[in-house]
C-alpha cells in the first residue's frame, strides 16, 4: 500500500450477499468492428448501450439480441452514448460537439442541444450527469466546464478551472443520498493527475486528491458517495473516504465524551497486524509495516467495557452521541439528516422483498386514490399509490386503514426519489411508533388516546376540563395529530425538526408530543367554545414555536409518573429484519377478515348491481337512442318538407326568371340576327367587290399574258423566217459554189486529160523501143487506174445513198406536216366546242342570277340595286370575256393556217433543191464532178440534222402555244 494521508482511513465494506459464478459463457454479443470504449446500462437492467468509435448499439440483456444500431459518418465520430439516470432517455455526444437526446423505446429524437457560444466553445471529450438526470457537465481540452440544463435545454453556467488545468480527462458527480439526486459536487480529473472536487453552485474548490508526483490515471466514486477509488499512474490503488476528506468543511461539534488511552504499548499483540476499532466495532485487520497510509487506531480500555449495544447504530454512529448532538443544536444537519435517520431506524434495505411487494402491482383498495386524495403532481401520486399498495400487500389491514394515506404522505413527499427507503421508514414507524393503534380497528386506538388523556389530566387538568365541558374528546384533540403525524399543523422544517427528535427517542415520544402540543396551545384552546373551532385548530397550522413544543416533550418525558407513562405499554424500538419483512398482525384479525368478507360480498353485490345497472342503462340508452333517432328522423322529415317547399318556391322564381331571361335572350337574338344580316350583306358586298377586283386583275393578267405570248410568237416566227431565208440564201450560194467548183473541176480534168494525152503521144515513140521494159510498168499503171475508178464508183454509190436518205427525210417531214395540220384542225374543233360550252354556262349563270334576284326582292333597295349592278357587271364582264376568247380562237386558227402554208412553201422550196439523182450516170462523170458531189453530200450531212432540229423545236413551240390557247377559255370560265 502507499503512504497514508490525513484524508484517508481504513474501512470495512458492508456485508453483501454472496454471489456464485459458474464461469460459463452466457452470451457473445457480436457487432462491433472496432474496440468498445463505453458501456451504459439502463436503470432497469434490461438494456445496455455499447459504444465504439464508429457506431453505437442497443442490446436487450434479457435475450442478448441487438435492437438498434446507430451508424454515422466517419468524419463525425462518436464521443459517448449513455442512458440518463431515472429516465428512458439516451444521450448521444459526437465529436462535432452535437448532443442529441433519444427516446429509449421508440428511438425518436426528443431534442438537440444548441451549439455553445463561439467565445466559450470547447471540444467535448468527457461528460457527467447528475443522478436526477437534469444537469449535464461537459469538458475537454480546455480549463472550462459547460453545465447544461437538460430540462430547459440550454447552457446555464460556464465554470473556469484554475490555470493549472489545461485539459479535463474525467468528470463525475459526487452522489449524496439526501439531495434528491441534484448533485452539486463535481469531481474533475485534469491532465496533471489531480482530481479536484468543486461545488457547481458556489464554484468553490472543496478538496482534491492526488498529486503531481502520484498522479491519478482514473477514478470512480461509490454509488452512495462515501468512497473514492483511484488508480495511480504507478499502478497502485488508493481508496479515499469522502467523510474524512470533507471533515474540515462540514466539521461536526466536538464530542462530549472522551476516551482515555492508557493501555501500555507492551500489552499490544506481538503480531504485525493491527486491529482498527471504531465505536466498539471490530474492523478487518490491516498490515501496519508495509502500509504507508496513516490510520487512527482506537485502543480498548483496560476494563473492556463498551457502551450499551442498544446505543450502537450502523455505519459507526452512536445513538447517545446523536441525542446529545440533537439536544445541543435542536436538529440534525440538513445534509446528513437522511443518513442519520436511516441509521437510527436501522433500515435493512431489503431490495428483493420490496421488489416482490411492488411486483404485485397496484392494490385494488388504492386504484381510485386520486379521487379521494387529489394531488397535483402525478409523479407524487404514483409514488404514494405504489407505497400504499406495497403496505397493503405486506399486511391486509392497511388496505382498510382510512388514515394510512395521511400518515404516509409526508414521508412519500420526502423520499419520492427512493421508494424503498420510503416504504421501510413508514413500516418502521408503524411497527414502533404506531403500536396498539390497530387493536380496536376499525375504531381509533382508544387505549392510546386514553394514555394521552391520562398524561394531559396529570399535567393540565384545566385544559382537559375545558375539553370535557365543550364535549371535546381525545378523538378530536389527539387523533387528528396522530393520524397525520403533525403534517397538517407544521411546516416542512418544523416537521423535520420534530421527527429528528421522535426517531432519536422512545416510541412514547410521539404520544408525549401530542400532549405537549395541546399544553403549549392551551391559551387559544381555552378561548375556543365551538366544536368547529376546535376541529379547525387541529387541522390547520397555528402560531406555535416547535422548539417550545420539543422542550415541553422532554419535560413531560421526565416528569410524567411511571404509572401513567406510555413507556409501560410500549415496547422498545424494534428494527425491520434483513432479507424479509416481519409479519404485522397486531390487529383484531377476525374483524379484518369479517370486514374483508363483507367487503368482498359488498363488492360482489356491487358488481351484480353494476352489471344490472349497466344492463338497464344499456336498455335505457338504446331506448333513448331510438327516441333520439326517431325524433331526429321526424325532424329530418320536417326539414325535408320545408326544404321541398322552399325548393318549389325557388323553382317557381327561377322559372319566372328563366322566362324573363329567355325573352331578353330572344330580343338579343333578334338584334344579333339583324346585325348578323347587316354584317353578312356587308361581307357579301365586300366579297363581291373583291371577286370583281380579282377577276378584273385576272383578265388584265390574261391580256398581258396573251399579248406577251403573241409578241413572242411573232418574234419567233420572224426569227424562223429570217433563219429560213438565210438558209435558203446559204443553199443557193452553196449551189452556185458547187456549180462553179464543178465547172472548174471539169476544166481541170479536161486540161489534165489533154495534158496526159499530149504526154502520152510524146511518149509513144519512146515506148516503142522501150515496150518490153515498160510492159510491167504499164500493167502496174493500169492496175492503179482501175483502183482509182473503183474508188470513184464507191463514192458515187455513197452519194446516191445520201441522196436517198435526204429524200426519205423530206418525205417524213411532209408526213409530219400533214399530221400537224390534222392536229391544228382538231385543236380548232376543240376550241369551237369550248366556245359553245362557255355560252351555255353564261346562259345558266344569267338564269341563276335571275332566280337570286327574284328571291331577294323583299330586301332593301340598296342591296337590290347593288346585286343588280354586280349581276350586270358580271354579265357584261363575261360577254367581253367571251368576245376576247372568240378573237383569240380566230387568231389561233389564222396562225395555224399561216403555219400550214409556210410549211407547204418550205416543202416546195426544198423540192426545188438540186438532186444528185438527176445525174444519169455517175460512172460517166469525171472525177472532179464526183469530188464536188461528195463535198455537197458531206455538207448536207452536217447542216441537215441542225435544220431538222430547228424545225422540230419550232413545231414544239407552236404546239405548246396552241394548247395554252385551248386551255385559256376553260380558265376564264372557271
């Protein structure tokens, strides 16, 4: 062990029931991929939350199955997830300082704490919550601490630690059994290894543990807040007593009894073990040589006499010393009052036995408790109902005790956060201070009231006589104080001070308090003459000093004779046993059983009555429902009848309105019809004018087109005539040229032939003597001459063929001219037929206009005259159009005749051309004539197709013009 410090002393753990382990694996809960650094268990022990860096998982410890899994982004990270005490709320804290609260059952997000101000923003690392779950403390890499109010959901305080603190490693509130869970002392473990305990209300440093040399790495506080266990960085374990650490702050008064230590040292045991004795209780031995923790050793006196065991209390307290302290200060310290009460009453804290009582549920006698005792706080009502139900399950008489809620209410209000302590305090009070209260059940305790009356008669006969004179019994001046344990006539502080004295003395102290209260109030009581005034006095608070009452009680305890002292009838204090609660049967069992049977009978009768009444009520409800339905049906029929009459009147009015509207509509229709007729007339006149303009424009366009076509035709005919004249001139010039060439060729041939003849005669003489040499040469010359003649003959034949082809083409051209003449005649016939049909159409249109004129005789004169003028204009325009069409047709016929005569002339001219076939014998012609004929044939071959192509184009143009002239009358007619 490490060296002892003045703030620590050895202690012994209270006895706990033994737990046996079977070393068997119960379950293996898989699901975390990284290490788990936090485990939080619900207050009921059914659920647990395990937290790792990436996820948190909710487990059902009954089935060891995972219920839910919290997944977050890796960039956020989890700091801690844990249950809030005394609630079903889960608090999750993330690395981005966001804190969320979730509902445990539904995992619904209840709220989110707002972000802290930027000026005091720190990176949260550690958290701590008070036992009531209202305050959340958060710290991190800073010397600031943030305190959050979870009810208001806001940051209400920022605590700045000393400058030595740079980071906070661990936070934990110091529990206190008597502060109702609102812990005010917070332990802060900083980076220097020192854990400082501060008061969050006053922000004062209370004490600290650890040092710079022996820094604390981790620490934990016991559930009751009595001890602190810490692990030092060197591996040692130190356990500190909170009571010793805070003794300089909350130092109790010095004891009045001192112990003389005169045991010589050589009387001690020779062994190295030292026995630690505190208040006559033997503690576990501790080694003294190796231990460095300083301890206080209390030695036994020589005689070995200890104080009476009846004054010894649990947790090292002494009843006598507490009574001396109480008489000196008048009350116990508020901070340690509940602790002292638990020690005085020696509460066993039987969790198992209390759980077996509460598991039975709400007792039937207290199901409707809120009707008889309405309480504003629902939580307080539930605790009261649960406590009374546990008392009724413990003993049957408490289910029939009418004043039990009045007796238990102040204790329930005081211990509402610890129901086990509340139940055991009430049970201890009933067993010790309420002795013999139930012997005359269901009547008030006459024996107890008689003792109070005897004591009052001994100490204040005048007051008792005053009560008797006004018929005031002990059931009025004593029993109301007892059944409410003075909670109606005292304030909270007065009541606590009184019960400090009641729990520290004999059970008769409560009865003496009733007598003392009456004696101290004798002046106002003697002034009361009415019974209602007495009742009001003992049920309401009065102007009375509780300290005077308590001093009067102590005086009565000392001066009351033994014969009438309540101690003779009341036994001494008996504590509840551990493990199971004792049986409470101090009441007339037959009366309770009879009452229980009667109550059961009455309950059964009441159930039968309720069933019958429910049946009757159901029948009555059915009858009422039927009556209501009938009445509603009749009302509905009446409403329908009235509605029908109203609808009929409305229909008549609507019909009248409809008739009026129809009349107005008919008049409007007539006006619209007249306007429509005027508009139609205007539109028709405008349309006729538009048609007239369009027809005039079309006629002008046709006139222009016809003039343009005639002009183009004249130009083409003139050009064609000029081309033909030029061609004829060319042919004549070619003819003269051919004749000239032929003459020249004939002369040249004759000259050549004469020259050849002369040369031949000149050479005859030479040939005679060279006859033999030139025979071969002559033969060759004859062959050459023969070849030339053959070639000339072939050329002549070719000229004959060309001439025949030209004759055939001219014949074909003549046939085409005849066929074109027939076409012209057919076109003229069609034009005459179209002219006849147009005349018929004109007559039909005139007749139709006459019919329309007869139909429109009833209209205005302007419209009649307009139509007549339009009809006359149309007739005149059609007559002029007809005349133009006739003139165009005659002009086309003349053109056709002219073209026909022109083609005949061209054919005659072509027949006048010289023909090579007129030569009688081509073989008789000289070679020059054959050459000229060949040249003319070649020229004709080149110029003939061009002339034929021009003639064909001229024919096509003429045909197109004739067709256009034939189609123009139809277009004009349409």
